[in-house]
C-alpha cells in the first residue's frame, strides 16, 4: 500500500493513547512512519514534546469522531489506524466505517459487545471487499484470552492430539487498577442494556459469532456461565479450591468464540470456553471469596444501570483520562493460564505473563505491537480481511512480537 503513514495513533492526547504513542516511540522500527491524531492540535503538540526526540518529527492530524470527513481523510493517509478513543459505542462508529471504506487496517481497545456487533453488521462486508483488517480488543481485553486459546489449538494440532474440549482461562495473578476508559465503557453498555434487544444480545454467548445481520440463536446455558463460581478441580487436576468469575468474561468469551467461528470451528466440535480468576486454593475460603465475587459482580452491574447508585459509583470510580502514576504502572503485572483437555484425553496449558499494569502499561504494549504487526509485518500475516480478532488477524506474528517485547507466551502439554 502506498500511504503517507504506517500508523496513526488516534486519541493520542488521552491517557492510554499517550502511553501507546510513548511505547511506539521507544519500540517501533526506526523507519516506521507514525503520526498523532486527535481533536486538538495544541494538545497533540504537547504530547509530541513529552515523547522526546524519537517523535519530534511525527506529523499531527486534527480529526474528530463527530466529523466523518476528517476521519475519512485520516484513514486515507495511513496503513493502520490505532485508536484509544472510547467508549467506542459513543465515539467509534464513524471511524470503523471510515477505515473499512478506505481499506485501512484498524486496531482498538473496545470491550463493548454491542459495538463489535455494530462493526460486524456495518463494516465487515466493506472491509472484506477493500482488504481492511478491522481488529477489535487488542489490549488486556482480549489478547491474553484470544491468544491463550489460539496457542493451545496450534500446539495440540502440531502434536496430533485431536481437538480442544472444555477450555478455561484462569487469571492466576494480577496487580493493577481499572482504567477510567473501561469504567466509562461499562457505563455506556449499562445504559444500552435498558433496551430489551440489547439485553438479549449481551446475554447471548454467541453474540459475535455470526456474520453481518446474523446473530446466532444460542441459549444462555449453551456455554459455561460468565458469573458463577467454578470448582477448580473440574478445570484441571493441578488446581485447588474454587475459582471466581473473571469480571471481563462476558466480553472476552465472545471474542474467543468468534475466533473459533472465523477459523471454521478449528478448535473443535466440543470446544466450550469460560473465564475465571483465582482467589486462593484453600477450599472453604476460596469458595467464600468466589461467591462474594460472583454476587458483587452482579450487584455492580445492576448498580451501574440505576441512576441513584450510579451517582455514588461515579464519585469513587476512575474517570476517563485518569490513570495511575508511572510507579504504579511499573509495579503491576498479570498472569493468565488457559487449561484444556483434548479429544485424545491429553491435558494442555497455555500461559501469558507480563510486567506492567494490565490496563495501562501492558495494554499499551499489546496495542502498540498489534499496530506494528499490521503495519510492518504485512507479508507474514494471514490472508484475511473483515472484522477479525487478534488471533485470527495476526496470530503467530503478534505472538512473536509480544515475546520480543518481554511477554511470556507459551503452550505445553501437562504430565498426567
């Protein structure tokens, strides 16, 4: 593609946007052509100054989510647009359409099921025809989830051990805070959920598995629950106690299932997927904690939809643009492990581990490397276009890039 830029970081004046730009300034190959975009040229210039010499010559682009023509012009100038401007239901629809129309690859950080459903319905066919890769959820939501299942599939296939069956991600360790952007996305989705059609979509475990205009009919019990505690021994015999529901399971699971669908069911006819988190291995205490998490998650989501409770939560929850100090970001970490048993009876586990606050530093790495995968490793990418997932769009390319960036990303059989 003959474009002026390789990557445009849209939303560079936001907290995570600037972190992503900072990461690209440090880690992008020397000749990568990068520009910063947002609503205010003055604020963009201030960000560029803070990024130092590596970004001193990066052009600035003024573009606004409320101005489709400015988004069209921006997308026409770049191979990849990397956006952190959320909530995406509020600010992202015009951009995803503009990228699809321009044949421009796109990465974002959304964790909003209705937005991805919009993207599939309104942009997938166009993106397929123009060759655009529209890749949602390239941060902590949902790269560890998506690549965890993908790596298991790849290793099991290489070993000739059949297909995956019941598969469970366990967030085994994490230190970090919820981002203001994530909380704001929850606010928007909670407002949307007042509509009965949106509620049905949110409860559908296959909400993102179909193509344009095709939401598969799937009962809520056709896949494991997103909010129930899980007996750890049923996940894998190496685990103890009770596992709590992972707070982003209701989104991440839909992305993993979409990957399986786009890969034509390669994970297996009996593939079922859920996400959990460890709250300790002591049977009684972990059951108590897991139950509390389950109840607390339901209460929090319910409170976000009630105006009086929302006002109280808004007072204490982080605001969009807020974020932890550099010291706190550096001190964070996460570890996810994904367990499965194959149709031949073999046990496998994949793992992703990284330093840095998951929602900020680690997410900036994942998003930045996703953009670079699309921009500078195009000849190694799978030949796919449309509304994709990280695993389907980038697969091994992204795995290699994350490993080079210091992430532990692996999959192995377990001894029986």
